[in-house]
C-alpha cells in the first residue's frame, strides 16, 4: 500500500527502478502513482531526495510534468540547501526529459555560481550541458563563471576527458556564448 511509504521510501523505490531499468507492463500507472506520492510528500524531501527523484524519472525516460513543476517550485524555495551534486543532477534531469523550467534554471544559475568552487568537472559539464539542452541563455554570467573555472582547472592540470570537452564546447556553441579564452585552452 503506497500510503504507508515514507518520503525516503518513495525516493528509494523510484531510484531503484531507474537504477535497474525496471519498466513494468503498467509502468505509466506505477510511475504516475509514485509521482503523486512524491508531490504529496515534497515538503519532507531534502535536496538529495529531490535530485534522486528527478534523476530517476529522467533515467527512465518518463516525463512527469506535474512532479517536475512541483519540484521546481520547491527547489526555488529551498535552493540554499542544494550543493554542487544536487544542482548538476537536477539540472541534467530537467534537460534530459525536456522539461522547461525557466525560473528554476535562473535560480540555479545564481546558486551554481556561488558553489562553483565545489563543482567537480563532471558536475560542471552536466550543468552547462543542461542549460544548452533547454536553450536557456538568459544566464550569461554562469557561462562566464564556468569558462573561468574550466580554465583554472586546466591551468591546475586537471585532466579532462574528450566527452567533457566536447559537451562544454557544444554547450557554448548551442547557446551562442562566445568564450575565446576557453576555446583557446582546448
């Protein structure tokens, strides 16, 4: 009985289904029910629960617009509780399912800039990819800050993989944000 599930148990269930790629015959009904329960319990979710939930739906390739809208509103109110990992996962998930959330992306850009020193290279790549994927170009200060951080990481001999480089260059090109210094380091 789904009514007996705590918020943590709901998140674990959704995450587990996504992790193993479980898609039952009646997956629409199941995922909609889990989405409804998650919305009912959102006030009990922490930033990791939120990130894990949207990641799971993105991984399953299942769009849950009501859930993503509700989570977007919750994040904007609780954004101070988000760290680099939860920011990157959340933004990637919204982009992956193609769910536009301009207010969320605006709010996350400011938080990402504040937390940028704590981002690892994969989190930077996923974040900038997400902005480009949803064509959210109203945050040029984020692109500038990320360009500076990437250059700094390269100057400090951080090893980049070809996928990260390709995704970063693609993101800047897709958004139309010029960053000659960044492109020169590649």
